[in-house]
C-alpha cells in the first residue's frame, strides 16, 4: 500500500506565509498609515506601526507553518491544518489531474521547491487545490512517483512497458523571436499606469508633466522622440519578462505524462497526465504567421491555478508550422494534424464581409461627415475590413481524421482546434433565418477545461458539411 507518514513543510514555509500576509496588508497600511488623512504624525510613528505589522505577519507565518502537515494514507492525500479551526482534507490520488512544481527565488536559495496539486474540479478561485510552499525536490518527486504508480495500477501498465520519449527544448533564437513577437507592450503600459496611480500622492506628477510639456513645446520631433522612447522601453520590458518566464522551456514525455519545465529565475515544472488532455490549439498571430511560426496550447481537465481561471497551458511556445505534425505525434499520440481541405462555400463570403462592413462603413461615414476632408482618410478602414473579411473566410475550415475533429477560424490570430471525439462535451449546430436562406450552418464544439468550457466555432459552413460532422460525432 502506497503511503508515507505525516510531514511538515520546511521551516522556510514560514517565510513564504509571512510574505503572503504582508502582501495582503501592505496596501491598507500605505493607505491608512502613510497616505491617509488621519495618518500618525512623524516618521517614527509610521515605522513603529510598520514594525508591528511585520512582527504580526511573522507570528502568523510561523503558526501557519507549525499547524500544517500532509501525508499519504491508503491511496489518499491527507492535508491537515489547525490554524484557528482544525481541518482535514482527503484527496484521492487517482483524482489528481496535475502537479505543478515551481522554484521561486526564496526556494532556490534553500534548494527547495513549491508543489501545486490540482484535481478535476479545481477551485472557483485562482488558488490551487493544495499548495506545499516549501519541500525538497526529493519529496516532490516522491509524490509524483506515487501518482504515477496509481495511474499505472489504474491503467494496468507496468514499469517495464514505460519508456521516456524524446525531449523538445525551445532554442535561444526561437525564445527571442517568441518574446519579440508576443505583442504584450499594451500590458506593460496598463500595468505601469496601474502601479503609478497608486502613488499619485507621493510622485510629483505635476512637475513631471510640466517638464514634459516644455520638452514637447520645443517641436514635433521631441514629441516623436518621447513616444518612441516610451514604446522602446515598454517593448524591452515586455521582451525581458517573456524571456525570463519561458527560458529553458522544455517538453518531455515520460510514460503517460507530459512534463513541462520553464523559467529563468522562477523555475516551474508542470506534470499533466495524457488522459486529462481535452483539446489542442494551434495559434498563429499576425506577426508570426508570415514567417511560418505557430504556438501550440493544451486544454486539460485541471484546476484554476494552472491557467489563471482556465486550464490552458502553452505546450510549444514557438515552432515552425511544418514541425507541428511530427511533434504532436511524438508527444500526443492520437492527435492528428493534417492539412484542412474542407473550406467554406463561396456563398459564405458575403456574410463574412457583411459582419465586418456593418462596423467600418458607419464609422467611416461618421468621420467623413464630421472631419471632412481629412475624414476621407477613414476609407482605409473599409479597405482593411474587406481584406479582413476575406482572410476570415479563407482561413475557416474543418477536417475529420480518424478520431479527431479539426476546426480552424480567425479572430485576430488564426486558431486551429484539434479535439478527439471522446473529449467533446457538446456539439452544437446553429442556423439563423438568413443562414437558412443560403443553406449555411455554424458549428460549435465544446470541451471542459479547468473551471469553464473552451469552444471552437466555425461560422457559415455548408449545411451538408455541418451535418456530416454531426453524424461523425453521434452516428
């Protein structure tokens, strides 16, 4: 019988618990004791309150560490914690869907790791089902080994049959291409603005803006230089963030598990059983598609923490499109990637054009009316939307290959979903009044992942094609 006796976390867990408590009280502390109208007079009083908050956080961290223990008994993972209220939680090992091993800066200093355990249902919050803040790597591997043995007993496989498949690692050149084409500059701008607004009473924004106004008043060239500098800094920050997050990104298939590792400063290892995978998505954004690069995602039946509310994980951050079939065959047997030959009928094109033009034409007309003659430049919106409608029509396609359904469509990026028949939770065919007039249908395939469904939808298929897919799904 697989089991080990009750264990406590490493004492370093008291530090991580302390930091969590501090993170929760630092903003209220700043609002009340630093920036508030009724804040204490003098720096000494503010520091005294801060020292008191630090001591209280440290005491709570130690109590949480001392009151937490875990063990494995009779095929169940047992969590016990008695902070204020004594609680016990039992999780069947065969209900665990993923293990996420990370190594933050604090854990790395003491050669420890953090282990997140996710079950099928997951939490409604973004927190993992179980979080072991500080354990040795040997203990984490022991838990992973117990889970692997449980799966082997369930499936009837043996260690002799198991083998380790090839490994794929993101190369240095591809890492920088991936980071440079991620398109996350806007996130950096919004994040920086949110942080700066929290300190508007401390930072002398008026003086800064006056300096910028005098700089911009010197001419248009200075304004362009200022905007270019801000854009370059945001682009560099976004690129560095992506490089640090996905450095050493590796995919390894071991027995019936996929093991994903990545991270430069905070190392992360995620273990996903193959049987939990619900769908594969291949995405091509506007910057990467012309150069033949794609990104491969997995949807799997895990918890909220794996994907920040939706269990989606990046399997292959950046590969050439022609590499995708071979790599998916190696890592995901049963998921077939073929050229999608079934497109849309020509009578669907006008519906794609209509959906785009119903926004761009009124917009251009309004701009021309209000800002004539300069508003005539807005006619470019009509040209772009017409081209975009044609691309959406050309990209939409479907294919059935053995046990897999592939659906391709374009939002901003082009997405291809590959779903096995047994993983489709629902297949819906819709037809509006205008679609019925032209014998067209829209089809939506839904899979369950994490805390919510993931959907692939292709609009305006030929009616016969839609019912061919329906018969394949439910013969």
